[in-house]
């Protein structure tokens, strides 16, 4: 799956695009709309906490950096007297502790920071435009892009995100 972005000038066009996407059999759970804080979006599929914040990328970074740091700590602990006797357990324990601590700390930071992928759109959203994020299989990206551009030339295609996480 890939995520594509559109900036849309107003709520009426946003509603029309959502309806067209639903007719194209795009599940509503794969459509996310972000608007200026306080905007009444009615029944539009609003972007969730995971789409608005940097929680998932920060969590991924924390797991990898914390795991690596824990592994290195376990290897260093083996260099001290008595270390080789506890080698497997020490390495496993420090790696798991590093993964847990890294995930916890980085996800807390990431949850308080806006999503890096949509940072470039914040000015437009603050000015009253709507950001639509659509999660699509790779083979449908150009088809959906063409439908939206053809039916709504006033929208601006914002490109595609390289990949989206499988679990949010």
C-alpha cells in the first residue's frame, strides 16, 4: 500500500471526492482528511491520531536504535569478568530492555510532534484547505490520481509516500 496526497480548496469538493472514491470501491478506512483545527467536517473520514502525529516513525526508530544500543551494551557486559558465563542471557536481556526503552521514549516524543510526511502541507491546511490522504494498492495509484485530477482540476496532487506502515 502507498499513501497519496491531495490538497483540496474547500469542504464541498472534499465531500465530492470522498463520494467518488467510495464509488471506486476505496474503503472509507483508507481515506483520511485533515483540516484546520476547529473545522466542522461533518461525516468526512477524519485523519486519526496516527496520521496526524509522528508516533509510528518515531516508534520504529526507537525500536531499532534501542535494540542496537541494548545489543552493544550486552556485548560490552560480556567483556567484564564473569560476562561469558551469562552471555546469552545478558545479550538478550539488554537488547530487549533497549528495544522497550527506545520504543517508549521515542514514541512519547513522536506523539507530541506533527507527522513529518505532512509537514509541507501545514501552511495550506492552516489557510483553510483540506489535506486528503488515500491509502491505495500500488496498481491503483495512477487510476485514482487521474480520476481526481479529471473531475476536480482545482485540487493539487501532492505526490505519494514511499510506504505506509502495515499496522496502524
